[in-house]
C-alpha cells in the first residue's frame, strides 16, 4: 500500500529510507562532535526536503496532464 501511495505522490521511498538510516547513524556516532553531527543532520534534512519537493513537483505535473 505504501508503495502505491509513494508512486502516486512521486516520492522515492528508498532514498528517504537511506537518508533516515544515515541520520540515525550520525546521531548515534560517538566519534563526531555535536557540531559535526548538527551540520551533517542539517544537510541530510535538506536533502530529505528536496526529495519531498521533487515528489510535489511531479505530482503537480501529473495533475496538469490529467
């Protein structure tokens, strides 16, 4: 069911899951300073938002062609 929704919304679930896994790995990394963690997590959050935005754009194109 999730795959159907993702395709309809234009979301790349695999990429999102990869980013979520990286975010968790960074959050649990004891070798990184808090500043490094924050910067890395902010960058990954931006990437996640970009993926979601791409999905929105795809959805708008689909709506326009219907």
